[in-house]
C-alpha cells in the first residue's frame, strides 16, 4: 500500500503487480480542474469535445455522451469516464478533457439518461439503475468509443465515488478493459473478483472509512487470485478529494497532486498499442 506521506518528490518507481511506473512522483503537478474551476477549464480548452447520442440496445433511449479527442497524430486509447452520483456534471466533462490532454479519447456517458426525474434529482435516478442496466449502458459507450476511427483498440475505465465503485465492478464483467481506475469507490463482492483480467488501481482518502473498509477483503482476494490490484491511501484526504481539492486544509490537494500523475502513468502503460 502507498501511504500519502510515503510518496515523496524524489524520482521513485512503483511496482504494481509487475507493472513499473518509473519516476511518476518527480513529474511536475499537472492537475485536472476541481469542481470550482471546471467551467473555466472547459471554456478555455483547445481540444475538440462533442456530444454523441448513443443508442441503447432494446430501448428507444439514446444516451447522451460527452466525447473529447486528444490533439495527436496517432490513434489513441479510449478511456471510459464514469460519473459520480451527480451525473454528467461539468466537472466530469472537465475530467474527460483533462484525460484528452494526456492523449486519450475520453468517453463520458450520462448513465442516467432517459430515467424519469434524472435532471432534477440525479442521485435518486442513479438508485433506479440496476447493475444489469448500468453494465448495458457502459457496454454501449465502450463499444461506441472503440469503434471510433481514431481509436487504437485499447481501453480503460475510470470512475469517481459511485463511478469508482462502478469502474471496479465493470472490470469484473468486461474483458475488453486493459485497465481500471477506482477513485474512492467501494470494492465489489469478493466472489466477483475472479473474473477480473485488467489491472486495477485504487486511490483513496484516509478519512473515508465507509469506502476504505471494503479495501482489505478485495485486496486479500485479488492477491490470492494472482490479480493486479494496487492502492494508494492519502493522509488526511477525504472522500471526493479530486473534485474538492481545496478541502481538508490542503490534504485533498496534496492527495490529488500524487494521485493524478499515478493515474496517467498507469493508464498510459497499460493502453499502449
């Protein structure tokens, strides 16, 4: 486990289930926006972002999805961005843009599209989503992203809060994933972990025992199964630290400054063509 105080500004290597990320902590911080700066970041972004309406199999509903393309000459991996309980917010769109800045095609679906009352109360709408429906919608978004002409065929998922738990869950059912990133999301039932093939990276705040209490069982089972699951728990950081970077007397920002570079290195390493 990587404790927040143990990750220094020195160039170090992190070994994650045999995968090496050299010198990530030495990189200059290049944070995505917080919730407070998301709108400004989107308005000033030079990258191409657009909405796509993705058909859902067996339904007349089309899932509104925010897609952002990187500025690069080569085909790019696809990263499926799974939103929090707040739905497809400006912050999630800005996170997608930040991922595109790093060279990924970011696909951020509105997973509560078409659910009655979703705009007024996204939290309640998310409670209406069954696991089966959620996976169906994620599959539609992933298939859309992988079919884009600019895709290199590699893909990953990343999620936050409810989306973090969903990213971990999705890794148990989607063998196409090359990587899965979990930001402060609860772990799946251990019985589901045998089906994971993608390496998983979990990033957590120390002051978030509701989520963190689910880590040990998942960690032990992943180790028993020989699966790659690495985690970092950041000192004094709270739930939602990447969104609320000014929270907890700068602990959330310090956590973000360590977690985001690690995220990018993890995704780049595992989605190379």
